[in-house]
């Protein structure tokens, strides 16, 4: 028969073991979140496999190692590689000395983006060519990140991170944000609009990301524009609502649809 003292000691031991288990689980969660933040801060890539891990994607890519599921941000897949372009880049037709804006009419408010045609002529030219033919109309901003990096990604006609225009455009203006820090990153200020890519040079397509909070990333993503105050406020509101299913990376809980996009001369 177990004495009352023995029973108390047994209960105390079991309580201690439960506490240790909870502490161990807490440590694992903290370590996992650190890995997520570090991974997101290093890669802002494009393509199906990248989207399943940490990427902000353009669909003219292919890669192995895709991992699906709500916890996909903790399981980075293989780096994507560009596939062959299906169509040529639009011929340069913009006036590089003029000012252009990308005007996005969305269900969450208007976003006006001042574009730098002088420093990113081929990027601006591509967006104008796509917008002129209604490429972005009715598309969803498919990805929101709220840990490590702070961006809303748009521009995918498929709405799942795998779509693109069928061609790629070269990187431009990569030195605009200054010299990289010791860790290889530069700061993309809130309001910055930049191209997503596959992680490979010159692999941008139609997908782009809107930075709603200062974010450190490698200087490998073409910064081609800046949101106006109203647009930034609209994106901040979407970010505040969080990600579908929780976590820090996935479809925004507040759905964002680009109803119409236009690139007129400012």
C-alpha cells in the first residue's frame, strides 16, 4: 500500500516531469520560430516549390522538393530554377525619361505606386505591357508574411504562387538600397515595391511584393517603385488581420483582389 508521503512525492515528481516537458516544447517552438525568421530573411524566392517553403513566387519556374501543408514554412525545399521562357519579353516602348505609376484598384482600397522608369526601364515596361492587356485584372494577392519579412505578394494570375507571364526580365537597380551589411542584407523600407524572383539572377516575371514594414533581405530583388500613403495603409490593414490558419506565412486572412491595374504616365 502506498503511503500518503509516497503519494505526495509521486505527484510532485509527475508535476515536475510535466513542467519539464512543457519547457522542452517551449524551447522547440522558439527554436522553430527562429529558424523560420532566419530562413524568410534569407530567401524571397519565386516558383511553386519556393512558395511551398519560403518563396514569393513567379510561376515560370520548376523545382523538386515541394512540401505542402500549413507548416510548410518550416520545411524549406530545394532552390527553384528558371524554366525556358514561353514567350519573349515585351519590346521596350516606354519613355525612360518620363514618370509612370502603377495604379492598383483592389477590393481593400486603391494602391498607387510611383515607378522609377529611369532606373528600372525594363521592369516598368513589362508591367505596362501586362497591365495594358489586363493581365493583373481579377488576380489575388496570394501571400502574406508577418514573421522575419513583412510583405504582401501579388501578380500571380493563378493565385497560388505558381503563375507568371511566360517570360523573365533582368534584375535592375539592385544597388538602390545601399551597401549590404555584414550579414549580406539591405533594408527594404516600408512602402517599397520590388520584384519577386526564383533566387536566380534575372528571373523576375509578373509577381511583386509590397513591403509594409521595414524588412531586411539580400539586395537581389529589383526595387522599382514606392506605394503612396493610402496604399501603404491599406496593406498594413491587411497585414494586421494576419494569415489564414495562423502562422506567419500564407494566404492573407483578408483576401486581396486586384480588380484593375493600369500603368499610365504620372
